[in-house]
C-alpha cells in the first residue's frame, strides 16, 4: 500500500482509523498541514489530492492509496517559494500562521477550479462556462478556510494578485 | 473511534455482499459526515465498505432525464453542464452546502444519507431518541433554533441538513437501490421518514441497501428555477431555512406549474405540495405566493428558538426568482 | 493587570512623587519616540517564510522518541461526585499505557489563580484531578495514555462514569438574583459614584435608560490547545501554546512542588491566543501522566474539549442610563450590571471600565456585580470588558443622540472630557475627536441619513453607524531583556515574550535595529522560552510597551558598557551615555557625528568577542500619573434584508488613536483582526450554554459561527499616529482596541438601516424580523 506525497512514493502501514491528516502529521512528520477542528469545519487541514482540495481530517488515509497528495511542504518549487506564498508575505495574509497552509492549498486548488469553469454559489449565471475571480467569488470559494486572526483582507489580496487576470 | 475493517468494493453487488457479511457494516462514501460521527462514537461500525469507486457517471438521456451515479462527487454534479443548464436549482443547492473542500469529497449517495446536525444528537451527555431510542429528547426544550417546524414529533424535532436533497425533492428525483434482496427504486421524498415514535429509523432503506444512482426525471421548466438559502453567516453554515423552487409561468402571467421544497424545517426534505396546489392556475402575484406559503405552513409549530422560521419562510417564498 | 495594581499600586503612588522616570514629566524624551527609520515602516514578518512553508513548529508538533498520546474523558454533569468510575475496559484496550484518574494521579497542589501572585497563571484554583468532586460540566475525570492517538481516543470511549448529583447553579437568571460585588475588578473598585447620578438622570432634559445583554463567547483560535511534555529526572519541559511562558513555569512548579527553574516552558509559535492560551487543566494533566508513565506525552485537545476545558468570555446583563442637559453635556452617566463568574477564578469582565474614562458627566455611577455559577472558569478574551462594555455604552450614546436629534459624533464632541472623569489625571495622549474627524471624512459619514429605513436597494436596507473604541494602556512590571552584541556586528536580543501573530518579533527587531543603529538583518530576537530573561505576558495589550521598556533599559546598560570598553583611545573617550547615540553600527557623539567608533572596533580593541548586558524596565509609573488609554472611532455600513433579516457588513472603517504605530503593516492586520472578531461578536457568535445542564451545546466550529471570508468586506484602517509622550517609543499596544466599539457600530448601523434597536447580542436575523 502506498501513495505519493509531494512527489515522493510513500509506504502506508496504518490503522484504518488514522486520518490522512494524522498520517501526514504524526506518521510522516509533515506537520505543515494543521488540525483546527478535526471535523471539516475550519479548513486548516486542506491538502491537494490529484490537484483537488479536500479536508484531510475527514479522510481516512487508507482511502487515498495510490493517490498523489500535495501538502504545503510541496508548494515551493526548486527551493523558491510559490508565488502565492510570496504574495501572502507581501500582503500580510496571516498573523499567527496556523490557518495559512490550509489557506494556501485551498487557494491554489480554487484557482484551478475557476480555470475549469466550476461555478460557485454566488456565480450569477450558472449556464455560462467560465467563472470569474472577482471579490465575491473569491470570498465565497474560500469560505471553507477560517482565519480567527482575521487576515481575510490580506489573504484575498494575495490570491487576487497571484491568480486574477483582473484585480478582484 | 471503534476499530473497524476497511474494505473496498468495485461494484454494487460486491459492496452489498461485503456489508451484509459484517455484523455492523456500513458504506463509506466521502466520509464527510460518517467520519465525524464515528469520532463522536455516535456511529460504531465494525466494517466500512468503501463505495467511492462505484458509478461516477452523469448520464444525460435523450428524454431529458439524468442518471447520476451515487459516487459522483458533489462538485462534479454541481458543475455538470446539463445540470447547470436544465436543473440550476440542483447546482445551486449543492453549491450552497458546506465548503469547496467538502463538496470535493462528498458523494451524492452520502449526501442523501447524512444525519441531522442536532447538537443534542451529537452530544453523548444528552438524551436523544435518535441515538438512544426511548431515552427522551433534550432538544425539544433546549437550543432548537435549527429544528423542525413541520412534521416533528414529541420524540424528535431534528432536521435533515442536506441542501442537495431539497432540490432533489422538488425535482421528484428517484433513488435507485440495491440490496441483498435485489434492486428497487424509491422516490426521494419517500426515502426519508418523519420521526414519529422512531426517530432512530431515518429512512425506508432495508438492511444493507445501497444507493446506486439518483435519477432526475425530465422537467421542462426546471431551467427556470433557483435555490435560496438563509443561514447564520454569509457562507459555510447550515440552513435555517432554504427553498428550492421551479416555476412554469404561462403567457397570461398565471402559474402553469410549480415545484417547491423546503430545507431546514423538517426531519426530511419537505416537498411543499399544498403550496404547489394552491398556486397552480393562479396569478403569479406576491399576494398569492404569500397565501400559498401560509397554507403550507398552517400546520407549522414553533419551539422555543425557531418560531421565527415560520414567518420568514412564508415571506421568503413569495419571491421565487 | 491587576497583579500590577494589587501589589504595587499603593507603593507606586507614594513613590511617584519623588522617583523620576523616563516617561514622567521633566524627563528627557526618548529620541526614538519621534525619530523615523525602520520604526513605523511596513516591514513584513520575520517569521513569514517559515509560516507560509508550514515550517513554524507549534506545540503539538514537537517530536520526541517514545512519545505517548493522551485523551481526556470529561464529566457530563455540573456538580456532584463521581460515584463509579469504570476504567478496566479502557485499561485493557490495545495500546493503552495507563488510565489516570483522581485515584492514581500524583498529588498536586492547586494552581495559584491568576492575579493571586505576580506569576500566578491558574485559570482557576480548583484542584486538578485530585478527588471525586465535579465542579463544572466538562471537567476532566480521566486521562488515557496510549501508544497512538487512535488507541487513546478509543479507550477513552470505553470509560464509564456515574455521578451523585448535587444541586448546581447553571442558570444565569437564577444566579444573578444572588449577584454580589467582587472584591475588586483588576485592582479597581467594583463601583464608583460621584454625585447623585440617579437623581440627576431623573431631572435631565434628555435621557435614555436601557438594558443590554451579551452572550458567552469562545476564543476559538484555530490552533487547538496542545502541549508536548517531557520529564528529565525532576526537570519538566513543556512545549506549550501559551501567552505566558514565565507564569506557566512558575505556576506548574507550584503544582508539582518544584522550583521555578525546574520547569522550562517553550512556546515559539502560538496559533492564535486572544486570551485563551493560558494555563488550563490539560498541561498539568499531561505533565502528571508523563510523570506516571515515565514517557514524553502529547496532549492535543479536540475542538469540543477546548470548549469544555478552556473558558471563554462570560455572559453579562448591563444597564446604561444617560441624562443630558439641553446643551448636550451630560448630567448623569450610569453603567451597571452583572457578569457570570465562578467562585474559583478571578475574571469579573470589566465592562464598566469604558464608562469610567470616556465621557464628561456631572454625576457618575458605575457598579458591576458578579453572579456565581457552576461552569468552566470564564476568562479573558480579547478586550475583556471593553468589547462588550462599549457595546452597551456606545449603543446608549447613539440612542441618546437620536433622542436629542443630534449627530452622534457631535454629541461625543460635547461630552469630551478635559481630564480623566474618575481619576482626575491628565490624559497622556487623547485625540479621540481627531480620530472621529478623520474617520468620518474618509468613511463619508456626511452621506448618512439619520432617519432609519431611509436607504434601500432592492430587498436590502442600508444603514450607517459609528461608535467609540477604547482600551487602557498597560505596561507590565518585572520584565527584563538581554542584548548580546558580537564583534561580527550582530545583536541578539532575548526576552521571554510571545508571538501569537501580533508581529512581536518583527516589531522588536525593527526597534532594536533603530536603537542600536544597525541593519534589520543584523538583529535577532529570541523569545518564547522561560529560560530567557523574564518577559511580559501577552495580555492586556501590554507586551509591546513592556518589551520596549526593557529593551531601552538594556540598551542603556549596553551603551554604558561600550563606553567603558572604548576607553581613552577611542574617539568616544570621555563621553557620557547621554551624550552619545547609536548610528551605522557604532556610537557617536550626538552633536558631533564624526566622533564615532563602530561596535566591532570597540570590541576588537578591547579584545572582546562580544558584550552582553541585561536590564529590567523601570516600574510603570507613567500609568499612575496619567490617564493612559487608546481610542478609536469605528464606522460601519450594514445591509439588512427586509424579507429574511439577513445582515451583511458592506463597509467598515476603523480610525485609531493609539500613539505611535511601530509597523504599519502588522498594525493594520492587528486592527482588522480585532474588527473582524468584533463583527463576529456583533452578528454571528454565541456559545450556547444550556441552563438546564450547565453544558455547552455548540462546541464546534460548525455550530459556533466565527466570521468566514464571505462575511468580511474590505476594511479600512487609519490612525492618527500621534506619539504618546509618556510611553516607550510613544506607542500603545493595539491587540485589543480593534474589537472595542465594533458591536455598537454594527448595532447602530442596523438601527439606521431598519429602525430596530437590538440590545441583545448577537444580532441574528430572527431579531430583525
């Protein structure tokens, strides 16, 4: 049994009860992915599975054998920060930094969802094939990631600058 | 969380066989509700049969109906072109629920079978007839802002939390099932039960019966439909009340046909048949909508914290857009 | 805060008449107070790269060999005794190392409760798992230690407990019938009265007399409370998520009968605190279990356990009555009320504090009581008292303005006091009206129609409201800082303080760089470790001023030492410390910059690799001499749906008067963070405490609604940036001021939109139908 984590093939020898989140944090020492509620209500544990964002706390690790998982530790490229990571620093998109890995992973997948034309609750016309990255769309789509320090404005600015063709 | 065996099924018959063989087997979809309930020890299966590899197909048929595999993810269904174009209330209902992450995990079958958010149901210290039949209900006189105003019983005032199901109820969706005794179909509105004296029995599913597909019958005017959700924050919260509605307006300004279902108000997605009947053939005016809504809610009963729901819904439904 | 006041106030007041101090009148002002450079600049966070890469290591992430994992079982009753405690099944479950209960827990002293001693950190002084008594619904009754977290969690579910119930007070309505004044409120009297306020109210030309209610709230920092603990002989190390490393070390030492030095507490990163990351049962229980098992222990609370074991902001009922004369000045100001508390903690929620200092009135009456309840000890949560006190007071001021047909900002101009209304002290720095002026202009307050329901767009009614923000200036006594200056031109500054996202390390690195005339990158700031020189706790918005004072003292000591080392062959020869200043990596004569020698040169000539100086800050006498507070004007634009009662904040602006801003980027974030938590306080958040059982019924982030992205508009923040002449660097702490006034600004905007005065928080949609 194995999966791929941040490009590395990883053996999985685990209790079926172990969540993907605990597998990453406690078994692999990849503690960048955070636990904030363990019930899918805060988004701190967001990771990418084959490019799609999920809450690792609600996932049994055994369900993800053979899949490719990217965590915050896998976002930088060749030692350089991902542009979104840089933008978070520039726009002060965090304070304590605890929700940050989840916000980053979530935003990267969200930008991809927009690229693929996946609508959101605030998309006005569902029959159009394209989705915009305006202020409302961005905030609605990121609402699964709580930030108690209240860095929302900075997060939105960072995401907009990194992904939007036009500023949100 | 109890220890359990994890098994995978690659087809429905196999899944049913695996689950039936266990003493306390359950099907595992996206896990977004079941995993949480297992952590809270509300659910204690000894075997989980992973059914996420079952059908993920969305088939738009020539007659206008759509077949949806039970393992289709919520995001995929909401984003499907046919559904967006022909059944926008379903897309929007799904998109109103949970978060992007959870919609990527949750399956259609799992969404239908999610359990109530009543906090007394979740709390081991509280009395709950759903978790512990016959013990009593602490919600009836407790915090019940999110609780039922329609079809509740002295045993249980919990509500069904799904947004998607409200749209499915309005659309007369049909649920395809496979169980140890073979396959059968049920209308979604007949799948969930009202609590009565046995709120622990939430659906008409037989032991180890599995949802394999959901069928949307053709509905010509479903393209003119929407989903309105009212909640305690702007996003990522369960509904205090929601409305799925589709409207067929005649050239004369009268209602030719209409479908309405309510969420957040009952133990099941609530199809508003009285309201629909009251509207058919009537002029589409605010007064008529309000009267129809009042009619639907004539039996509504408020508890300590949720009586406001009755007023708001009546008003809210006056404005299907 | 009350530590300072309780233990030192009287002595200070005597001493103040003859002890000169840097920030008191007559002292030479600190040149750094106005000097620019990096201080004030928007320097991005030094820990930014670590945090965006997920490399900042939090308390639950510290690895140990042979770690054991803990899970807690908690009581389901509010008061009584454990009758039966069945642990055999749990003990027999796979992987279980031990089950700790009151029967086998080590004997431990109760933690000294906060404010009972200078370093006391106990959230309550109840004994921790020492007997069969239950004091609140959710109190830990057993701890399971196992090889894995999954095993511990499962075993915990096998424990069965039955109780002998005793009568409990779990209804605030019942408790408040027996309310009584607390001994003091953070060292201040629980009531103050001058003049006959009730009579003046009755005789006033205009008056309002209103009741306000606020619910319980929980901090809900996204990082769950956690600790990783390990014993090495009789030495205990706690990797904690805490706002008080020194106090935790001292208090845990009392619990286990150790010397303070035997307990080391490390907390380099804290995933949000807001007053909640202090010493609760879990650190003590983990240390006890670790001692029993002889293994390192990780305890990480679940979200539900955080609600059960860690207290939040308590519930209050407040009366505000204001009487005004025809000219708009106040004849009477009354703010009274009651807050729920327990008999074993010390957090009376100082909601009457704003009324003691904000407005001029002929007569004043403030009085607050506490109502004892059987519940988890309530605690300090971001601007305890001021956040909800300003809700009541500032809503009432708005109502009074309406009664008088006066613009609410104009009313505040007329009631602006010349000196502190209760202490009579001069204000050190108070520019509230200027904050209102600038805020109103930027926000477009002149476009507000004072008539409710006057603006509408589709289904949405639109309204504007404003309110005063205020929070006291505190500086903690007793802290120290150490500076190590190396010949390579680096400065390492060390003090046991905290970084929960406020920007502490970044701001102090800016400060030290400016003060030592070095580049930002040449400075390292060490903190978050109780073995460093004792630092301030992160509370009461006091840390920045407290640290700054210690760094200033340490720099002065360093300057003295450097001049001594420079000796007679230096261009600095013969100069006294007050004749030199730091510049370009060295010292020079202030009025003769060419008389300069670099640190490297001084150290080199004296054959030293480095020089180290440590010093304590002076006593915070300035706060005894002056009325020192931060102020602000909060502006809110609300949209309220006429059909559903849904609320949306469409615009928000905070205009602050908080002395000098030390880093415009992190300060903006702090203000916005406070405002956003204020939006939650106003609109969405509430802890549901079931009065029948004393049990919190929404212990989850799904059911306790903190604001999400979609709830938060772009927020504007501006500030006066007028340095306070009497505080270190001219600055005030700003962690808490942002949340104050927000509840009232929102409620006043809701009123302007809808014509409905909601006087009970949160303003959920049902209250607007």
